[in-house]
C-alpha cells in the first residue's frame, strides 16, 4: 500500500475524434506513475460505484484503454465534448468523473425496463427480453438546486443509439 502522502496522478480526456473504441492514456500520466507499471486490465469506477473492466494495451509506445472501453462509452452515453476525469487509486484502477457539455457532472439513474405491450394469446410471439430504457437521463436543476430529471428527453434509449439531438 502506498504511503498516505504519496499521491498517484490523475488525468482528464475530452471526448473528441474517434473515442468510441479506444482512448489514449496521456504519456505524461505514465511518466508520473513513479515507476509503477499499469496492469493489463483496470477498473473504471463511477461515484455511484458502477464499474467497468477495461484492457490497457500498449501500441507504438503509447497506452490505450481498449477492450471494455466501448461498453463504458455506451453505458455512460459519452458524446463529443464530454469531459472525463480519471483519478488513479492505489490498485491502479480509476475513479472517474464524467462531465457533460454543460460543464456539470452527469447524473445517472437506475436502469428501467420497457414494458412490452400485452398481446392477445393468438398474437403472442416468443418472449424477448426487455431492453434497458436508458443509463443516462438529462438532469437540470431549478433555482433551489433541486434535481429535475427530464424523462421526455432520454439520451440513450438503447446503448448503441443516441436519440437526443
């Protein structure tokens, strides 16, 4: 375990370009690891304790988050212009803070399942699992700083598509 006064580095990434399949870990971050090597897999953990395992892969002298990263992007409805802060812990996993284009931390809700329409027995089709409604619902705050969730404007109906324009 690292001494309490030993601070592990942090970094941030602005989501630009082709960030859906991989994201480069800054070279300066690697230099500030005080000789510690990144593991081949790391955990990305949000403040609500939801986490994703991602592969750390070296390519042409640079390190990238690869396998598992695209799932993290989809589940968090990351969009161009979003800002993600990565804070390394003693086990070389990362606590992440995700900020939207409004410069505020994105707030996430529990997944809700879509309720299928009830069909008459003769119209019944084989059972298909209900998809998740969304992992991110836009949040605004009123003048008293109370959270207002806008369920009429979901960002991600399904992880692979973004319907908010």
